[in-house]
């Protein structure tokens, strides 16, 4: 009897640590919105543009680092990413003008690309057995959520006794420290199919470019980036300014959450916490049901909960409910989208193909973060940009439905 392949491998464990650390840092940037703007007297749009540029170059760097990983090795790509990440954080710590801060976020964006989903999910996918792949991708994605759980509260805690510049330097040291684990990230080679071995990267990219299903996956991922990046960057400030008061005798105050500022940071953590369960559930379901229908359902759910949240008065209770529900749908799209790409186009060039799709995600991220700051400065609120997010979410729910979910080259069923 053939022994089943293990789910937890050194590649998966180290990949989880890298993603957790990188995402803890990335998820904390919204906490710095108000401290940095107040120190320098910047408009909200100035720091928002810096985070937007970070997200855009994360997207630009994703297919680049995916191709680097496939050509010269996964670990080398991760090393390059971690160095860029640390350099961007260190330079940002010394930035005193909006332009300087925005330019240094280019390096941070490339750093996230080299240590994030595109590279890590590709190596995890290649190292996993077919029966474990969907769940392995979900576990690695959930590690990003775990990073989100600790990132924003950790930044809020550190800001209590050190400057934001010192926090950036601390985070730079943390992302470099994960490189000590890379020697353990040795993956057994998974054989590609005969068809994959016969195709060059250029050939598979041309086939994907001509495939309407690939275009629909690309377009559908835009709203995921828009919603996630807007909430990550602006939700702490949104809650700080708009939420009703916290009851001094209530549960939140008893738990040490006595200000709307603290609630905003905790909300990001709750989203990440709920998403661990949501992402693992999505990975489990992805092995059993068509991924396109699961993705459509997730985007529909996000659309409904976002519309509900903006239509009712914001209170500490609604913030918590929104965070938990949205969190359960948060990164659940990632293992399903990356798994869909691997299912249709194979695993050999998964990093590059998923990286291109992820660029759409980051275009959405750029728009969500930048428009959040721009509309806030124009109208004094986040309402308009929130409704844009509701609209693009509904679009994604619909555009996933016509995708042909079968390996490319496979004839349609009669």
C-alpha cells in the first residue's frame, strides 16, 4: 500500500514563517497613517499614496520574482526580496518628505513581492503532492492572516514606547532574520507533466494571454486587491474617527480597548484571525467543489457585508461584526485563485502565471489605497470610495462564473 505524502513539510513550514513575518509588517502600515501625517503635517493622501505605490510595485514585482524563482531558484528570490524589504523600511525611517517616503515604498513593494504569495505559494505548490496542494496553499495563505493578527497590534504596542522610525527599523531586522531559516527550505522536485516539459515559458504565456478564462481570473482579482488594501490602509483611521464611543464599563474596555484608535488596530487583527479559519475552509472546499463558484460566492459575500456596514451607524459592535465576517472571506480567494491557475495551466510556471494575475490584484490595491486618501481629502469621509469597493466586488462575483475550469488543452465535455 502506497504511503500518503505528508501535508506538513519543511518547505511549507518555512514558507509559512516567511509569509507570516512579511505580512505582519505589511498589515501594520495603516497604524502609521495618523502618527506620520501628524508629525509632518502631511495630507492623508500623501501617506496613502506611499502605501498605494507599495502595493503597485508589489504587483509589478510579483511576476518578476516569480520568474526569478523559476529560473535561478526560490531561495535566491526570497533573499533578494528580504533585502529589498529591509532596505525600503530603513530608508523610509529616515524620510521627511512625502516624495521620499513614496519612492522608498517602491523597495518595500518589491520586498513584499519577493517574500510574499507569488514566490512562496509557487514553491509550496510545486513541493506539495496533488492531493495536498489545495490545503497546503490554504495553510500558507493562512500564515499571512496570522501575520495580520499580530502586525497591527504589535505596531500599536511598539508605538507606545518608541518612535515610528524605530518601529520601521525593528521590522527591517525581523524580515532579515527569517533568512536564517532558508537552509531548511529544500523541496523535493515534483515531476511536471509531459505537456508542461514540452512548453516554454513564452508558449504558456501566449496560451494564457489568448484564453478568456485567464482574462476573467485577471480581472476578477482586481476587486480583491482594492477591498483588502483599502481596509488594511484606512480602516484603523476610519474607525478612529467615525466609530461611536466605547462603553467604559463594557467588555472592550475590560479587555483594555479603551479608545477607537485601539479598536481600529484590533479590527485589523480580528480580520486576520477570522481569515485563518476562512482560508483553511476555502482550501478544504477547493478540493471538493469548483473553485470558480467558491470565488464567486466569496466576492458576493464581501459585497453584501460591505454594503451593510456602510449603511448603518458605526459602533464598536458593528466594527467587530464586520471584521469577523469580512475576515472569514479575506484571503480565502488566494488559495482558490492560485489553485485555479495551477489546475488550468499546470505547476511548472505557476509562479509567473499567478504573478501576472496578482498584478491585477495590486492594481486594485493601488486604487483602493490611493482613492481612500484622495477622496478623504476631497470629501472628508471614506463613504464614496467604500461604495466603489462594493461595486467592484459585485463585478468580481459575476465575472468568475463563465470561467472554464479545466486543464488547458483538455477538450470540453460533449
